[in-house]
C-alpha cells in the first residue's frame, strides 16, 4: 500500500515539546484518511504515545518517502545553525526526498529558522525553493524566509500547539484550587552559556536558594516538570532538576513529575499544569503550554527562540532578566511579585487565547485541508 502522507521531524527523542507539536498536528491530520506515517527516532515510543504508524529514521525510510504523495516537516527549530550539522543534515534529507519523489507535495509546517552564516543561508534558500508550502511560528523566522525571496507560499502564526482544541482534550482552562498552599511548577534546563564550572555552580546556588525562600515565605510546594528527558545527546531537564533539589534545604516540599511516554502523556501533562498557581519555565513548549492553559508564568531566558516567542505574544515583561538570575534576592522578589499578580496575569493570558488559537490554525492547520481535498 502506498503511504499517502509521511510526517518528518525531531520525534521520538524524549523531548515533550516535540511530542506536543506532533500531537497537535496529528489532531488535525486525523480528520482525513491520509494514510499517516511518522518518521521517528524511536518508532515504538511514537506509536505508544500517539497511536500512529511509525518507521525508523534510516535508509529504509527513504523507500517509503519515495512513494509518499505528501511529506510534512512537522515543526520545531530543525533549520537552525545553533548546531553546525543541523541545517546541512535536514537540507540533505529534504533534497533527497525531492530527488526521489519529484511529484510529492512537501510542506514545512510550524518551522523556526535561524542562520547567520552566509553559506548556510544560501543552502537554505536552495533547499526551501524545493518545497510547496512553508509556515513559520514566529516573526523573526517569517522575516528570514521572506528575505530569501522564494516563489513558495508562506504563512506565519504562533506555534501549532495553540491550534490544539482543548474541548477535544476534555480540559478546563482555569486553575480553581482554593488550597492555602501555593503550588508552583518549575521547568529548568542547564543554560548553554556556562563558561566554567564556577559559573554553573553559582547559577545552581541562586536557583536553589531562591526556590527555598519561596517555599518558606510563600507557603509553597514545588513540582518540577522535565520536558527534555535523558537521551544520548543532551543534558536532561530531569538530571538538572535533581541537581537543584539536592542543593535545597526544603527538599521535602519539592517533587519531580515525570510524564510517562505513553498515550496518557498529554492528559497527564495538562492535568499537572492546571494545578499550578504559577509556572516558572525554561523550555519553549513549557511556556507555550502555560500560556495555552491560562496558567500564570515566568520565563527563564534560555535560547533566542524563547525571547522571540515572548515578544511576539506581547509578554516580554514576563521574562526573567539576566541580572535577576544572578541574585537570589532579585530572583525571589520577581517570583513573589508574579505570585502577587497571578490573577492579572491569568486574565491577560485568557484574553489572548482565542486570538492565538485562530492565528495558529490559519497559519499551520487550515492549509492541511487542501490535502484532504486533493485526496478526496
């Protein structure tokens, strides 16, 4: 049987953000009988989480891609020069698909682009000219692709996770717990800007002492939510969370919530987030999920894409400043201030939800309707 639609991306690598993007994308693709298959780093995991046919990311996958009528690159920052090999790798994959299957429809959905090197920019221009449609998830990526002057339809909208219908998930938007205990969700990731071990230890000390003070003075309990789980290539949020807790005095009031990588992942994750009075996050999709669910949050600066996201949705004031991250007193005051204004932040987030939902659908999922029309 010919595979009609194959989804390609950074899936099956223990990263909840990528799985959230795939979940939202599949929720729309499943509305039509497209013969879906996902290319994954761990096909068994992908099938377990999403209930979708999945194949390994190896040379045998190219035979399936050669027969596919539609190939969708499913989002994320895969076309970025933050790592030297990323753009050449994904450009080679896309070019190979086009070489093997000149008649396929190649769509790049919910992409983030970043390239400063002129050679890589030239490579991207040549690569993207071989596609049939591109949607991007932020204003900077839109400006980047626009400047390439491609003869390819281009749309821009907030991340595809905003296009997920919460009604289908059976989730409420607003946290309604009246408990006197303040519940704070935390997602922390080792920052890439460390220059030496002493700088890393200082950052860890600031985090641990600030969170200890929040527990003591605001009667809080902490729930650490790792978004990047251990794999072969990356430092994990889980390991870093354990490091921070080990340095805290109030360890008994901090726990780690690890979502099982199965079909309960999304309901469990959303249920967890709805319990939070405040969320403090590093991973981009932990911030997007908070915003989507109307959970008051603060953002730790981590990568440029996080700052771009916060600017695009008009919430740059919720980004923790670098100098605040270097002082236990300043970081505590920032968290405490957010707790004092959590109702105002929640109202602001909820007022944005409908627009973000519609704009995301228009850019990333409504174009998928053309696939169903073609196949039907």
